């Protein structure tokens, strides 16, 4: 069966920088499973595997315009430390995830930390880079109606989008702790009286603050 239209494709792959340095691979792990033409794969990758069959291997290069896009300088932002919850724990060169004002998850590189400011780079880590791929098609099959609807492969029978939503809701609840005036690990806001008593987790989860 050829890869054409919407198919469930199982493949082995190795992704490399232009100089041949490997930064991602399925070697030693389970093959990658994807649904083609579901708008969840970079265009250059999808274009190059179109028409391939089971057992076929191919090497190809994906330029930024068909891959992860060009770098956008406007996505590099400098903000005051006081506006970043837990800023004292952050380190340069580390990626973090936070929610945008529109409610979307954003991954950013901590580019620079100064005395009172932090610079974030929200470009994709591979933005502006040409990527080389080696792929081998392991299996091509028809996706299930549910997989077509959701646009991705379901690996387990117990897969549940309701569970995913519940987990997302739990994460949102956890993020709300950053709105309080207590230490970073509190889960709700203490009253002024409780703060004077040295408590950091309030309401039913208060505990005495340890020195």
C-alpha cells in the first residue's frame, strides 16, 4: 500500500542537522506512528514520504520554509523578573512551557537572565535550520474512523480524550498557584493572619513553614 491521502504510517527515522549531527531518532525505540495529511507534520517531511511503500527507504532534506519556519526576531521577548513566577529557579539555556494569554501552550528558551530581566526566545528550536531525514516505511494501513477524527494514532485501547482533558484541567489548576502571594509551592492564597503565622500552603492544605 502506498502513502497517499490519509493513511496510518509506521516508520523508522533519523533526523540530522546539515553537518550530519543526529538530534533525534527512533533507533533503539519504537517506530513513529503518524496519520498523513492531518496537518500535524511539517510539510517538507510529508511531501517527501508521499508515494512511499512498506519497506522503502529514503533520505531527503527539508529547508526552513517547508520545515520549522524561519526565525522571527519579534518572538524574542525581554520581561521583568518580577512578572515571572518562580524566576529565581530559572536557568539560561533551559526550555520552559507556559500558557499564552489566548490559552495556548508556548515553549520558550531562556536565552538570557540579568539582574532584573529575563529574555525568552519563543522560536521553534529548529527554526531557520535545514534538517536532513533518513526514513524507512515499516507499515502503511488505513486509519480507524476515530483516528481520522482526531488526526493522530491511538496507541492503546484505553486511550481517552476525556482523560487528556482532565489532565489538562489539572495542569491549569496547578498553574493558578502562581497567582497567590505565598511561596512558589503553595496552592492557594493565605490570609494575612496565616502569613504572619509563617504558613505557606493555606486553607485545608496549610503547613508550618520550615526554616
